[in-house]
């Protein structure tokens, strides 16, 4: 039986960031996804203010709509959603109101921290977003240096109501042994709410292998289903 999964973090939308470059490659990934049991994918292109990765919602929607049309022509049965992975900045709520970025279900914001440092006012920015009615999902917490140095530092964000999205390739060593160890720790503590691919190029999901890995870690069946599929269904 094919395992099912909803992928809540990907860079499959072509030509807008450092992810997929061509429509053809994006469609090839969607074929792979369907064959492996991926039912839904959130396309989350980077949004980094004042950089080359700042394609706005209007431009992204044009590409998204074309991808959906081409997907339909090929009979690919994977549901797509359009959002962003937003690099943390003071004015995220303003970016939303100006339609520079697109929350999931008008409420959930996938936020990325620096991969080589720490922004001192991160907690204040997140608190402001939550106070304004948004739900914050922190992308791949296992990859941030300041959390690797103190694995329980994540508790401060969890206590604020932040949800965590882990990259499953971390479990296979894609980002080094420290990220692998930290994501396993977070999963065993039930800190992770979603697992995503963060794919930037055509890649197999190896979903049954992932589920097996989660099971041999000792995670309960219900929790595995939560992080792979059920939590996202509740979200939308």
C-alpha cells in the first residue's frame, strides 16, 4: 500500500527562485509525486526582500495557473497550493497586505530564519505576527546553527504557538549529521507538526522509506500520520 503525504514546503514553482527552473522539470516532479503517494503540494517559493527572490503574488499566480493547466493536460492528480517561504523581516504583515507574499489559507506564514546566524529581534517579529492573527510555521528548525547549539531553545518558540516544519531529507543526512540528530530529537519530542520536502530540483520522495524510518525511530502511528498528512488537512 502506498503511503500518503502532503508536502507543505517545496520550490517546485518554476523560474522564480533557486528552485525548479523549467515548467518541464516541475511537471516531472509532479508525476513522481503522484506515483509515490503525494496527494497535495504547497509551492513555497522564497521571498527575500531586496533580493532576486522577491517575485510577488501576482507574478507567482500567473506561473501557478499555467502549471495547473499543464498538470491537468497530463492528467496529474496532485492538488497544488500557492504560498511562500518568507525570510524573516520586520514588515512581513505589510508584505501580506500589499500582496507581495501569500499566506497558506490566508493565515499561516512559513517563515525562514538565517542559515548562518540569528536575527536578535526574531521573537519580537513573530510575537507581532501572532498578535495580528497570523499562525507562524518555522521552516526546517533543525538547520539553524543557534538551535543546534541549544536544542531546547526551540521551546521558547513553541510556547509562543509557533508550529515547526521539518525537512525529511534531514533524516537522510542531506544537511549534515547535526541537522539529522536535531530533527530526530524534535520528532521524538513531538515538537514537529509538519514534514516537507523543500525540494529544489527533480527528486524522488522515497515515501515508503521515509515512513519506515519514522517507524523504526519509535514514533507512534498516529503521530506519523499527523506530521505527514493530517495536520495539514486540519490547517486548510
